[in-house]
C-alpha cells in the first residue's frame, strides 16, 4: 500500500470514529438532563417475603412527561418510605411513589416540580440487532454516567431475583452496573428504547433493558390506577418471525408470533392444553404478532371468561379455549 492510500484509509477511519463519537455525544447531551438519581429509604428487600428494610438504596430514573412523572424500576422504589431525586446539576427534589408493577419491574414516581425536561419514547418493535444503544444512569452513585454499545439480541426473557419472569427484554452490551437500574437505554436519535434493569454477573457485556413499548403500556396504568391488574395465561414466551410459507398457507395477517418457551404448572395455559414450542398467533379474535400484543390483550376484563387462543403447532393451526385468571400480586 502506498503512502497516499494509507493516509486515505486513516482519514476514513478517523471520520467514522468521529461520526460515532458525535452520535454518542449528541445522545448524552439530549438525554442526560432528563436522567435522575433516586435515593430511597425503607425499600423492601427482594424475594417473595418482600420485607421492609430500614436501609437506604439508590438507582436511576428519567422524566418522561412535562409534569414531572419519572420512570424507574420497581425493585428500586417498591415500598419506599422516602424518595429523593437528584438532577444533573445536583438539585435535590422530593418525590412520591405513584405506583409500581413487580411483574414488569417498572414503577412511576412523581417529582414535586414541573421544570424537568422529559425524554422521548422510541419504538422498541422496530429495533434491530447491531444498532447503537446508549445507556445513561448513576452506577455506584456516579451521576449521569454514559456508556455505549449495541443491541445484542431481542426477545429475551429474564427472571428477576424475586422469581418473576419478564418477557421481550432487550439485550445490550452497553455497560451497566449497580445504580444503573431504572435509567434509559437510548437509540442513536436519543429516543428511549428500554429501561435498564439487570446485568449477568460475572459475565462481561450481557445487560438487559425492559422494552419501552411494554413500559408505555404499564406507565399509563400506573398513572391512572396506581397498579396494573392483568389477566394471565401462565406462559413465558418471546417474539419470533413466522415462515413466509406458513403465513401464506394459513392466510395470517401477521408475520411474527409468540413462541411458547415454558408453561406454569396448573396455569390457564396448561389447562387449555397449550404446549411448549407452540406459536400463539391470536387471542380473543385479535392477532398477536408478539409479546406486546398479547400483554395488551390480557386486560383485567378478560379474566374469568373463555377466549379463543389461535395456535400454530408444527404445520397445523389450532384453536384452543383458554380462561385467563387474574395474577395474584407477589
């Protein structure tokens, strides 16, 4: 390679690196003012007993409405007797818990102020593996730390220390540490695509965020009712694509479905005859292109009544009758 070609390659590499740096910097500048540190007192300990502890803890959250609603993780604030928010500039603001949903590990807190800039929600259904992901949070109390990586995988299921299973989780290699919980995971445009929630230790670069489309549904319920009451089937699943030939042969209105990874013993799904490996393509007469659709359809009013569950089992399309139940809070 001659000198001119070598210099050209170095110049191209520098330009690419600079473009990447500019993207991360722009996201950090845009999102960081919306990210808050949460200091809490009297939180409940993890586990089924969920006893109240006298100790304190901290985590992250972010403003998502102009009137001061803050999204964070349930395990950060559940049962807290006192919550204090700290802004990027160091201003401390008292807050109160609006509601939390252990099943999705999400919670909403209300700041006693209306001058905090909200972060914008993105669309987690349009995510692609390999795209840029930027996490902002307060690991170990280091306020508004920024890490960057990519979306490593989609459609993961994650079991929390309390035994709950969260479906359709976004996996990323953007570094997360204790204190990042509840902070935003953003795309290259600064839109929130997930709520950072967990890491796999001692693994390197295996971190998880709750998809923002699920969060958007949950926060609406929490703001209006303080909790989320759901009908449930007892299925752990993930969104998977359907083969085109299957879609055409059965004239399906969707190109993806819910893959049944496991079924709780004695659950409505088990009683209905659902099997591991089945693909759920519809519920109550509505198509289910993924976990988001199924969650939206499993509303409180569905419980206690039989509904049609459309399933692909191998090449065969079946209709099962399932009667969802109300999930008992842990």
